[in-house]
């Protein structure tokens, strides 16, 4: 019988998990310092094959790991000690769950003999994150290394990666709750052997993502024939008035495939910035929110069918238009995630979007075109897109916001930041107004990737998410957020100036919660009560807070683009003026389209 040595056993167990994670393709770990998590923290730092990032605040650490997952589509490990430290991961876990981001949360725990007896830093961590995780395991303190350890320990680590990256279901967070006994420092014994050739213990499940011929025919029927609701309904791909809505990022090559299908059909692509499909392409409609505010156009351009790829954009106007038009909605998603808040989807196609779109193109182009062509349909959308783009640019110019280096309005700032991001760069956009302003006003472009925590739509951890994106991508990264989101995640500034990232943080500072000024409460309540309950006023010196952390504060976006490292730009705005600017832009677009 092997003699027990808790320090050695824990060190060997953790080193085995780390080795297995590397075999499974994990590249990053984020460690929030603490005592009980020592065996795992030491194992990660000692391995050297992963990049280990130390983040002092657990909440920030979790969102940093989330950012890594967003940038790489691979899970990062995030490690905390026991007690409330483990609880601090929960907001990021919820976001990862709702938006399908892979992440592996490792919480250290007290051993069973210290549970329920008032031991310090001890809470019930089993099932801590409830249904927000894809899988959870709490194996208890590691036993001495034995022959079965190879299968049980390596299986635990490999399965955690597989459950996080998905395949049988959407990607998401996994929770490993690991109990450790003292001593917490020890030398690892030889690791139990792994698979030959540095292969992971479990390979990825083989999941078919290509539709068979009958399934492809069913998908085509759902799009082009479906449940026609009138005797005079058009049928066939070239006679159907359709729209493609490209939501959040849906894989490499997806944007090109979507536009190929749109071009073959003569359908517009209403492209969310996160989709990768918001390119200057003849089928791209970037300013759909402003266009659909033109009631005449919106009512005359109701589609027969809508193909949704990815999650819906933030636009409420788009959602209301779809609800009023009641088209046949077909959802194309590779994971089978239920993305149907309006409960309107008539058909779900669970398959790879790239392969499915390209095979549908073959079907469409292989058929003889009918007498009715889609040219007028797409032409109308293209003309509205051009009119909207001209009106937005002209209105911002009239507002004195013509200098992209130093914008003065919130729409102008979103537009300038998006346009100025270097090719290959990443943009992280906060929920509330920034994500809407980028969606509504940013011009189409290529060479960028946009991220936003739109799973739960909170303002949590935006700076930390951007740090994770910048660390993992190695690319120039810009975060665009409001002052409240910045203050909400101010602990992300701890040690940030020392991190090897190219990160610009742009804070739109309107001294409060600007999005509330657009809600009915602003008109229904007297100004004093509204400001008390919804204005969320704050008077923190945002630039001073950044400077206190040693982060340079630059005056213009142009200066920020020329700089390196971590830097911050503050754009002061006014909440009341912001509402007026939005109203004038929308009115100008409506006038240009509807007359």
C-alpha cells in the first residue's frame, strides 16, 4: 500500500491535470492568489507550457479567463482559493453559460473534515454555480498515486476540456471543485502515464456537422417553401423575399459563406458587428436599426422568410419589426442552442453554418431562375443602406463631430473607434449604449473582430474581458465602455500597466447611466426622481483613477493609436445631449429613406 503524503499527493495530482490540459490544447491559465489553491497554482506556474497570468481580484480573474475564451475559442483555466473567492467567479460563469464561451473554473476547497464545523474560509462549494455549468465535479482530496490514478486523474482533466468546448451541446463553463489537505506545498512524484504521442486521455467526440442529402433538402424546403400561408405565396429560392440576420460570431469562414448564399438568393444580410459579416459587401446592410425606423420602408419590405445565423443583434427595433412582420424564421446553429426569445422559430437546422450555406448555394445556382427575380428586393435594401450611411455621416458632421481623432458624441465615438482599429485588431464593447452605438453607427469594414458580453447583457468585467482578449490574441485591442462599466471593473486596473498587451481603453464619461435616458422612465418621472433612481450619477475622476494605477491617459484617439502598451482615453459627453443626437440621426435617416 502506498503511504499517504498529502503535500506530495496534491502536487502530483495537480501536475497531472496540468499535463493533461496541455495535451488537450489549453494554453492559458489565470490564477487569483490564495492559500488553499497553492498546489494548483504552483503546478501551473511550474509547467511552463501554459501562459499563467496572476490577477489579484477573483471577479476580474474570471472575466480575464472569459476574454481568453472569446479570443481563442479555447477554454482558459481560472483558479481561486476557497470561500467567497470561489463565489466571485459566478458573474463570469453566468456570462460564459449564456453566450457559449468555454472556461474551466478550478476552485480549491477544504477537505471533508473541515466542512460544516465553522472552519474559516469554508462555504458549501459543491454545485456552487448551479445550472450555469456544463459539468461539475468535486472528487475530494487526492489519494496517493496508484495505477488507477492514470485513468481517473487524466480523465477528469480531459473531460473538463471536452465538456467546456462542447460538441454534443454548446460550449460553456465547467467547474472542478478540488479539496486539498495540508501541507499545501510538496514535490510531485512521477506522473501517471498518459496516452502515447502526447495525445489527450479522451479525444473529442465525433459529431456530424454535415447535413445528409435528405436533411439538406429539408433545410432548403424550410427556407424556400416551408409552410406557405396563402394561395398566392411565392415559392422557390429566387421568388422568395428573404433576409439573413448574421448575429454573433459563428466560426471562421462563416461570414464569407453567408454572403455567398445571400448573393445567390438576392437577399440582404443584416450584419451584427460581432458576426464577422459586417464587411463592405453588396449584400451587407449594416445600418438596419436606423433603416427599420423608417415605417414606410419597414412595412413595404417585410420578408417571407428570415434565416438567422448566430444570436440576434441588440437592436430592439429589429426585434419589433420581426414580430410585426411574422416571417417564417429558420435558425441555423451548429450547437443546437435554443436561441428563440420571441418563440418565433419555425425550423431549427443544427449543422455547420459554413458547409450548410455553401451547399445551399449549390442548390440555388443549380436551379433555373424563375421569371420573378430578387433584384428589386435587394436593390431596395442597398439603396436604404446607402441613404442611411450618408445621413449618419452628415448628421454627425453637423453636430461638430467630424474629426475621427477627437469625437465629441457617443455615436461618433463608436464610429471612430471601430474605423480606427488596426487590421487584425480586436474590439471589446460594453453592453448598454456602447454595443448599440457600434451596432447602429459603425461603418462596414474588414480586418477586425468584435466581442461583447451579450450572454447575460451585464456591464460586469468589461475591462477584464478586454485584458483576456489582448493577452490571448496578442493583437491590438480596444475596449469601448461607459464610465459605470469602467468603475464597476476598476479592480482590473490592478497591475494592468505591467501586462504585455497592446490595449486601449476608451471610456465614454457621461457621469452616469446614459442608456436609462432612452427608457420610458425618463419621461414618466420628474427629473429629480429619475436622476435619483435611474440617472446613476457619479463624479469620480476617471482619468485620475487610471493615473493612480500608472496608466497613461491620452487626450485623443489619434494619440492612443500611435502609442503602445496600456493607455486610456476619456471622451466626456452629456446624457441629455446624447439622447438628442440619437434622435436627430434617426430622424435624418427616416427622412432620407421615407421622404
